[in-house]
């Protein structure tokens, strides 16, 4: 039997609303089976899984509604790098969030239109206006749509082939996306009553990371916490992040970054101290913590 004095909290999990393999309902059921007391649903750049997870919440399980936002930040060495920011307990209907959503949706469509236009100019049988015209406004436009059009036109045999040969980032048809600045995402989340935690900040295996100074700048800009215990952090990365959290008075979290069967990590493989979750919740006013009944 599980010890009642051990509260287990996992604050970073993905569902089929982004790149996980469990539906939001399966995710909360799995969390319950794994003996978790609280979990956060944090799909990439979307809150699409919130309602299903909330509706399926098993008795006693607490749900922190969140999202993992893809942002860019100065890396502290004169360049830029992509970072992930966990945004929790914000109101997705808040003006700041709705405006940012509309901006990225429009930007995705413009980007796809430009890529299709460049390909048409080179003689590929794709029409940018038709492609965009056929896409419902609420569907996030992306390269897969162009890939499917190329398959339909018989240019390639599969979406994979379209990406490998024509749509990859080094090809001149490719238009890079314009990502949100980390400090703007921190502001936006705060304006929507939420809190922010830097995800896997020193996970060097994933690619370039920001410097300690940049994390200090983010703290000054209103960042609430840092994810310290993450499967991709080695002991040294954890120690450095913990020291930074101390110095800048940041909340420390731990989480599995569960993706279902897309990754081998188990739910609850890393956990967050209940006092830290309580602090996050006390700072938020956008979307409350839900408890299954
Ligand atoms: Zn991430
Ligand atoms: Zn993640």
C-alpha cells in the first residue's frame, strides 16, 4: 500500500493533444494507476486536451492545467536558442493569450503560403491559394499540409518523403517560423493569471541551452520557477539549477515529461515537492487547480 504521507506530483506530461500517445482521458487514468496525487497536462503550445482531462479526472487526483510553450531566448553567448516554458493555471480565454494564438495561427498560414508559392515558382504542381483555401481556419497550418498536397499531386509517394526531400529546414522552400520571445511568453502568461517555469533548462543533450545569466534575466522578468528534476538533467545540471533557483528565489519543480510510449520515461519518474506546487497555485489566478470527485 502507498504511504499516505508521500504526496507524488508530476508537473509535465504530454497527451495526444500534442506528441504524447495517451489521450487526455487515458493520461489522467494512467496517473491515477501510477499512484500520483497531482499531475499537470502540458501539451506543446495548446490547451486542447484540458477539457477531456478535466472531464475524466479520477477521484482525488488533482489536475494542473498547463501548456509547454516553444519560445526563443538570447542564449547568453551572443546567439539565440529555442527554449520551452511551462505555463500553468492561466486563463486560455484571456485577451493576451487569444491575441497570441491568433497571431501564430495567421503566421503559420502566411508561412505555408510562402513555401507553396516558392515551390509553384519552381514548377511544382501546388497552388498556395487553393491549399490555404481548403484548410479550415481553426486548423494550425503546417508543412504536413503541403506534404499531403505533394503526395496528392504525385510528386512524392509519402509525407515522409516530402519532408526528407523538399520540406526540411535546409531547403530553400522552407520558411522558418517566428517564435515568441521567452520574456513575452512570461508576460502573456502572467497577464492571463498564470505562472511560468523554465522546462529542462540545462538539458544539453537536447541542443544548445541558455546560460545561467539568462535564467537570472528571466527571473527578473517574472519567471516563477525552474524545472530541476527532469530525466534529461544529469546530477551536475540539477545542482547548478538548484543553486540558481536559490539565488533568484525561484520555485523548483520536478517532472517526468511523460510522452506515453513515445518515450521510455514513466509517469512520476521525477516529482515536485507539494510545498512548491502550493506556491505555484497561490500565485495563479487564471485557471484553478481541479480535483477529481
Ligand atoms: Zn520540452
Ligand atoms: Zn515536454
